[in-house]
C-alpha cells in the first residue's frame, strides 16, 4: 500500500479547490467533491503514481492531483487520452 492510500482519511481540499474540481469534472452542486475524489482514488482500476511533491490518481479517464505532504486535493481533470 502506498502513502496516499494509507492516509486516505487526511484527504481534503480548499474552498477554491472545490469549485475548480466541480467545474473540471462537471460535477453537480449536490456532489461531495472530496468524497467523489476519494472514491476515484479507491477504485480497483486506479493507477496511483508519485511525481515530485504530488500524487496522481488516474481512473476511468479522470486524474486527481493530491499534494503528497498535506494531502490536499489540488485539482482534478478529465484525461486528455480519451
């Protein structure tokens, strides 16, 4: 298990992050953005990599970027590979 999964309960984001993630992933206002991102990270097919100071979790065409020190979700986006 990697550090991201081992610290899944620490994952959070900022108010600005909520808006950015919601907009990038086209999520409804009723969706809990942090829970949605955690669910993406926990998917069986999620590929988690660490590059520099960030974790990248990619699953089903979505990429979640998480700071590896603070466990703050920085952004999320649709993969350009689709």
